[in-house]
């Protein structure tokens, strides 16, 4: 178990990236999420040879990932700690039901799963899990990197910075003109 990994499973940066991608994933992005994070998302995916069974299995996995993403978004936006905890553990519960469905497990796996590790990380970093202040942001769920950060990126911060500069200039333009006379 590495001291640099959460529960010996995933690095902090990988956990943040996975959680952000997962929370920001919408209906059309589930397959992409599964492809990008195939190794990190350790929801069991048994392989059937029969194409009908394989399609059903894939649909079940995608539905689970979709439901986990929805729970993570609800947790991120939760107004209080109780609801936050509820939605985080709901996401874990969905993943665990996936394990039980495919692995017929009654007992927990030998090591912590990725979803357990990222849930643990999210629970301990709630204050850093923010929603971008830019209403037009396409990926609004992010982890704060700097104190006072309100936007997920500089691109999202630009409209607010421009408005702030316009407002300052409007308030201070006459003072500048008077000072120069």
C-alpha cells in the first residue's frame, strides 16, 4: 500500500480527475468515460460470447455508471453534509450492487475498490469539491486548487474578470479624468 495513494488504490490526482470526469459525464458521455477510465473503474464486466447477453451486460454497466454519475452530481451540489454523505454512499452502493450481481460476492473484495477510494477522497475533500461559478460551463464540477477559486478554469473566469474590469472602469473613469485636469 503506497502512502501516496488513497486506500492503496489510486493517486489523489487520479481520484480527482476520475471524480470530475464522472460527475461531469452526461448521457452521451458514458461510453467515453468507460473508455478513458477503463482501468480505474473497477466495476466488474464479465464477458459473454453471446452478442445479446453482451449487449445486455454493457447496458447494465453503462446504466450503473450513469447512476453513479448522477449520485456524484447530487453529492457535489448537496446543501448540507447529511445529503452529501447520502449521495456519496449511494454511488458506492450502486457500484457494490454491480460487484454482487456479477461476482456473487457476499463479503467485500480483498482490497478496497476504486469507487471506495474515490468516495473516501470525496468525503474528506468536500470543501474543495466545487461547482463552477460560470453558468455556461460545460464541465462545472471541479476540485479547488487555490484558495478563493470559484471557476474551474481561466476560460470560465474570463467573462467574470471582464465584467469586473468594466465595472471598475465605469466607476473610476471620471476620477481618472478629474485627476488628469
